[in-house]
C-alpha cells in the first residue's frame, strides 16, 4: 500500500474512533428526574438531577459531565424522603405509626370511653406537613337515665357541668319506706349507657324473733318495712356478740342478729389465779364465775426448776377447761407444800 493511502486510512480510523466517544443515558437515581433525557450524550455535555416532590437531595453532587472516556463520573446523589414533625401526643388516645416521613401514615385511636373527633388517619405530605387537622379524643356522654318510680337520684360528675361523661356516677335512693332493689349506683360506661338502673319496691319483714338468753327491746308484733330496725338485749351475766340492732333488708329478711354468750363457772374448788392482773381465790373472789371472753391465768409448777409459770384460759360461751398442768391441792398437801402461786416465776414458760 502506498504511504499516502495508508495515511488517509489512519486519519479516517482516528476520526471514527473520536466520533464513537459518546456517553449513554446517565444512571437512574431513585426518586429523581433529569433535565435532559435522551439516549446518548456528547462528550462535555452536562446533565442535572432534580429530586421529585417530597424528596430532598443529600450532600451528593447533582450535576455531571460526560467524560472523554464516554463514561459518567461516579454518581453520589441520593434523594431522601422529607420528614414531618412528630404529631403532638393524643390525650386519652394513641397513635400507630412506623415513620414520620413523606407518604407515611399515622393512625389515631382513642382509649375506651372516648370518641375520636376528626380524621382517623393523617399522611405526611411533600411539603413536610400532615394532612388535615389532628383529631381529639372527647369523653363519651350518657343521656339522663330513666328515674325509677318513687326514686330520686344525685349526680357525681368528674368535671363541672350538666352533662354526664364516661365514668361519671349517679346515686339512686328510694322514697321511704320503699326499698331499692339493685345497685345503688350506676356508672356511665364506655358505650354511652348507664351500667344499671334499680327499682323501688315495697318490702316488709315479718315480726322479728327473739334470741337465746336474750330479748327484743320495745318490739311490737307487726310487720316491719324496709330499713326499720329492732334492738336486742341479753340476760344478766351474758355478753352480747355482734350488733345490737337488726335491720329489715331489701330482701325481706332481717340482718344478722346478735348472740348472747354464756358466763363460765371455774371448775376448781380451791385455786389461786391471776384475774385482771391480780391474784384471786376462786372459792371466794370468783365463785360466781367469769364472763364470756374473760381470761384467768393458772399457776403451774415446774418441778425440775422449782419455779412456777402461768397458763391462760379463756371463757368461751360457757365453756372453760382447766389446764392439764394445774393440780388442785388437798387439805394436807396445802399444809406441807408451797403453793405454785407463791413460788418464784420461771424464766421461760414451760
């Protein structure tokens, strides 16, 4: 080949090589657009990325130039979603969410006894603000309850005003002598209804019956109305256990009556005991016995230590049992042996 022809061929090849140095379409950046979008770009041509609405660029580069090598520089741009400020706490309610960024959704709900006023959801928009107006949780209200016939009621509201809200209570009473059947109080529930409404009825109790070893004070043989009461007393020497009064209840029955508990005779002919902190002789000072619930202490002998200790015995409704350690002394033993009540006290009780 002639030199001139070879030179021409080389120039043509060089021109072809230079003509092929173009850049392809720049790499896509998520959530971004290009100002110039085409299939090929000339060397030295510049493109610029713009983040879509709702997204903002990081510190990476936005503009890139097609290099003579036919490649684009390494892309460092990221488009990140904008963030919305956290919504303020929802009083008497809660918020369910995962993120506070563009297109995220917050769901609102109220605690039991409260109604949601406003939108149940809100979305973070491209401008960094939440849609709509944030909702409120307002307490459930209850309409005035039906009043039982011959009944009166009073309100106990947690907050001032004439409207009954969740957890407010009302107290029912019946005009005497009617009895209230049901709960005396009702509560405004989470579903806006009252928990219960009682009724007022005529209730009578039969003539009360007396108690063993006691009597009814000033009783008249008649039927008694609800809430009327009678009083009881005990025979001399007996102790009353329980309330002195019995009341006609709304069931038509009398409330629990008291009991008269019997005194106790001390089953020992001769003994020195402690009674109310003082030494007493059973045969003289306590010959009439002691009352129910009272206690006497017997002296018992510890032979090994030559000392005495005491054992308490209580009178329980006429029942009294001597302690096993107590030995009643005869006439002759009392002359020659020292009574345990006169012995020194043991350091430890046996």
